[in-house]
């Protein structure tokens, strides 16, 4: 059973970090509920890519330091820049059928490709005249078809996995393309977000473009509802806009969005009405109603300049400008809106930070219950998988203490979740 199972009531979520060896990281925000920083801290992180087959494998693209890779969910990172001559990375894309194949879009160096999971890179720019690349998108049905959005050269397309490129700009009146999105159900339909002319749409694989109902807008990000692709969102300098008819009409959806410079968007694939916006200066905002209203979800976030978002295995990842990558389980943001960002806690029940933290191999957790009832206390890894069940049974009201012996568990970051059906 995973940590995302439904319980009668979620009381409070605590964060547990596990240090199993001298080489394991010490989380910057241990002792707080919410976001956990997992590095690497190398300036602006503009792009994130997560292996869907092995979600503990992460890639980040940085402005000036190239690409970093983690194979342990962000516990440790290594630079993977062999052959990557341009280190100003603006975009990352992973072949959905073969995650070892990666593309990197750089500012001034064009596109680079790796076929060995970042072990080495080669420039793939034949026919690509504009080398300031802002966006990448791969056809999910035919991954040899790749699109790039460039600043100054519009959209270019490759049908041979990057070996050659051709400009596909008929009808695209603005050549500064900062965002691309492909309809997952009809991949010949794609959208291009431009800097100053809003969103354009093509229904023939980039052959022809038409301006949508969103014009004269500076677009940073685009995201399509995977279950209902006619619903899409645009993150712009002026906030978030939503269309429910494939870009025909757009509406501003900014209630509660106190910072409107939105650089990144992410949609929960399981519950697409759950939408996340990464803002430059206001951190991360969550909408639980398809953009109708927003609230900040920044507890524990050490840097509020968020330039990239990604969701994998029910975990939200945020790339920041100067604070590295932060992660937070989606389920942790579901049931405690009144506590978010306030540092408050319920007076009669609590899940305290474990101690010691970091630890090796045992740590103690304390919690209190206002009433008796069935209680479950579990430990999960960053992918939401249970690694230990510490409590499962009827407990009386009052304070309780439990010790976890993590011998045999790999080093890394772990979360503790307390639930009860009797409160």
C-alpha cells in the first residue's frame, strides 16, 4: 500500500530526513513541514526532467553550469556535461519511450543530444539557424519527431531525432517562442507561446499556425490537461490564463495569485483540476479547482523564485533561481490549507520533527492525539512508496513516542505521515 492511500482524516504531516552514510546529504530545511531542498544549488534552474520508468533519476538544466543528474531522488548530484559546449540550459526533454535519450536546449549553442542518460552530449544543429533555444517538445507517439522553440527563429522541427531541422513558421507572426506544448492525444496539435504575441496553434504538426484568442501577452509556460486536452493553461508575465476550447477563447484565472509573473506550470495527471504555478518572487501556488482560485503552498520553501515545475510519482519538484531543486509530496498539500505558510499547528495534536535528524540508524518521533482512535504512522520515500509502518492500531489520547530503526534502508530523504480515522 502506498502513502497516497485515502484515510479518514489526515492530521499533520512531518518531514523526516535520513542520513545513512557520510556521503548522504543533510537537508537544508530539516525540522519544518513542507518543501525540502535537495540541491544542486547552481544558480537559475530553468528545466527539470524525471525518468518516468525510474523516477529516482532526475536531471536539471542550469543557467551557466550545464546539466546535473541524480540517480537517488536528489540525494546526490553529478555534473554531466561531457560534450556540452554551451552551459546556458533553457530546456530539457526526455524521450518518453527511451529515457536514456535526452535533448538540451541552450542559449546560443542550439540543441545537444545524449543517448546514454547524460553520459555524453553531441550538438545536433544541422538546419537550425537560430541557436537561442527556449523550449523543447517531443511527440509522445513518435519520439523521433522533436520541436524546438527559439528566440528569433520561431519553431523548428526534426523528424529524424534531431539529425536535421527545418523551420515551420507559416502563420507564426512572432519569432520569439518561449514555450511549446503538444496535445498528448492528438500530437499533430501543438501550441507555441511567444514573447509578446500570446499563443499560436497548429493542427498539422507545425505546418501552419494561427493566432489563438490570447494575444499581446508574454508567455513563459504552457500546460495541457492530459485527460481533456482542449483545456490548457498559459503562464504569463500577467498571470495565468485558461482555455477550455483548445485555445479559441481564454480567461484570466488569477484569484489569489498574488504574484503574476508565472514562469512554470504543472498539472496533476491523476487529478487535472489540481494545477500548480511557479512564480518569480511568490513561490508556488496551488489551485484545486482548475485555476478558479489559488493559494500559496510555500511552507519550507527557501527560495520563492521558481522557474521550473515537474510532477512525478505524486511528488512536485520545483527548480528555483539560487535555491536548487525542492520537492514536496502532493498529498501533503491536500488537507491543511489553514496552516500553509503560517508556521501554526493544531493545539491538541501534532507530529513533531524526528530526533536526531540526520540520523544513523535510529531516530525517534513523537506525536499527540486529542482523542483515541485508530492511528497509522508510516514512513515514505520521496516517490511516495511506503518503506516502514511504525504504528497501525488503536491508541489512546495523549502523547506517544515511537523509534524507527532504519538499518538496511538506503540513505536519502524520507517523509513521515500520521493519519487517524477516529478524530
